[in-house]
C-alpha cells in the first residue's frame, strides 16, 4: 500500500483575526472571520471549499454544525476534532484530500475563553483537585521538578525557552507580549508554581485562525507559493494519568520515530522548529523526545543559543504561545508558512528557510508532528 | 472556622468508600478481584485484565515523592492562607500513586523523599488524606 503522503498536499491559505480580547465574538464567529482571511490569502471564495475541519473551543463549542450556519456553506466533507494544536486537523485534512473525500479543505479554530473568563484555574472534585492541583502549570511544574532532580538543569538554562520566545515576539507585530525580557528579568521574577514562573506559562487570549489545504496539483493554481506537507505522525497516551510516569510523556518517542523513519529526514534537515508551548517545559520535553538534544541535556543545548534569533535552529519565531498568543498552537503553523513563503517581514524573516517542523500535544494525551516545506520533497 | 477550599462529593458512589475510609484514618485503593491489580482513582473495569469485579482495600500509608510542585499563587481563594503550598505525586509501597498535599515541615522535601500519610479532618463529612515527610 502506498502510504507516502510526501508532497501530495499543500497549504495554500492562512488567515487569522487580531489576537487578545475580542469581546462579544463567539468562537464560531472568530473561526469564520479567520476563514475569510484565509480565503482572501488563497484567492478563492467559498465555492472552492468542499471540506471543513473545525477544532472545538475550550468550552466544547465551535463544532462543524455550529460554524456551518455562519460560514454559509454545506461542504461535502465536514468534521470536528476535539484535539487542538492544528497538527491533528492538518493530518485529517491530508487524509481527506489524498483519499479524494475532499479537494480543498478549510481548517479553523476559534476561542473566546479570555473575555468569557473561562475558569482554567478551576479544580476537579478529585483528591488531586481538592488538594490544590490546579491549572496546567501544576502538572507541568511536577514534571519539571522531577526532570531537574534527575538531570540537574538550572533555572537559567530552562529560562532560555521563555526569554527566547520573547526575543522573537519583539519582532512580531501580532504578538501580545513584546516588552523586552532579559535573562536577569526572568530570573528576578517570582515563581508562580515553582519551578515555573509566569513567563513559562501561556496567557489565554481570544482569536480565530484558519488554514486552507488542497492537493498539490490544484496548489499550483493558487497565488501564493504552496507549502507542501512532507511528513506527519501522531502518538497517543490516552490512558492519561493511569499511565505510569505519564508526565514524562515518553509516548512522544513513537511520533518521533515515525516521522523520521517515514520521511527519511533527520534533525539536521530542519531549518525552523515550531513547538506548541502552553508551558515552557513541554518545549524542553519535545526537543529531547524528537532528538534535537540528548536526554537530560536540553537545557544546556538551549543555553548555547541555537534557537534564538541568528541561531542555527530558530524556534517559535512568532513568539509562541508564551509570548505571541494562545490559539492552542495554531499560530505556529501560520508563522511557519509565512517564513517559508519568505513573507515574515524584515525583522524576523529567517533567510533561505525551506523546511519547518511543527510539534504539538494535547497535554499528556496525544502528540503530533508535521514537516512542511517549500518543495515536494 | 468554615472550610473554604473545594470539597469532593464524598457521597458519590464511585468514590464514597475512599472518603469514608479516610475519615477512619485508612488509605484505600480499588483492587481487581480477578488479577489483584490496584487502581486509583476508581475505574469501572480493570484496565489490566478487563474484568469488572473490584473491591476497596486498605493500602500502605508509606510512600516516596515522585515529584512535587510549590504553589506561590492561589488559583482558588481557599488556598490563599496556605501559600506557598506543596502538592506532590506520591507512590506508596504498594505502587499506587496519589496526588496530594505535603503538610508540615519541608525539611528534606525532594524527589524520592519518604513520606507517610496523614489525615486532616476538614469538615464533618470530609477528611483529606495528605502526606508528611518522614525524617531519615
């Protein structure tokens, strides 16, 4: 069976709303406004869309049949994913396109959790919850504390993730957090959930984001340079906390093996790295699980500056979820496409970047990886 | 003084045996009647052997810290007076993992540190199992 998807599908449109506070706008409206932008970018109208994949909002809305009435179309193929981060939506779109179930698919995510004051800090009435384990920062802090104990990473080494994100965000007009933050500034901040500080955690924001994917044959007719999908992989840990050491997220190793094996590529082929980053520690884990740094040495590797502006492997050039905006990681792919098109603007454009990788997870339940490029591989 | 932190539904049939045992100073977990595997929190079927029979049994109150996190901000107002407070994942001597508070002295707080269960009477109906560090 031919399972090689390399170069068969391309991203031909990207769009998003302003990020931050969008009072009075539902997740569905934010989705549709983003799709409008993506269609404008792709030079198409709704008649060209025969697929729609929506991603649920934090509240569980933004389902395809809730977006449909606003978008005003009944596409042949419609699906909704509970899992965010864009990787899973993109993978489903590739599967739909290569199997002929759809030709041109819009993906979208919409959120209004900031202005709706969604209670991210609320606790479940479990032993953990009533004991005060709250916010995703809690589990991430547990995982980081264990990592520090096993490998001896310093706060400064770890701090390069948040400081680096801010360095990039300062060059991105869309980013919500653009004030300078030096390593000294970072280290001077108090712990929020020790060993995590405030800049090690994303801040929730409202917005919408959309991508349009089509077959490689059709992509040639679109106005922008197509960005091809060369590889994709996923792995799950759906047993959740019933998996021993679930916070170490070892299951990501399977997604790593699969994407390197199926593409025949290696870490040195990647020009730009994007890692979904609700917490800075998830980034460190990803860098190690996907083999960019040896196990236990991710902090030292980061401190060498590879991922900073001017480094050999720019990381989250938009500022990521830590400094750009929430959007569950979707804006990472928007930024990757901008960079690969050469359209990221003079302040942060990385020269001659041809291949980008995007890594993301739904906390400790599921992970995904994609490699996208300016060529068909 | 009234208890201002979140409380569990101690009457919920799934977990009622755990909470009522806690009131008597006993730490419990669910155990599969077929393969004897422990599980916590409760599940409707044993994930090790897919048999449904289970009973709540008393387990060891000795354990070690898998990891811990120190909250310097209260995400619920009830925890404000406790700041900074410590939450840990503890693995007990039977291999069951519990996420709970570390109370008392923090001398020697570390990954791998030994702890012993302690039971805090929070309300008339709710007693919280928590942990204290054991001096080596």
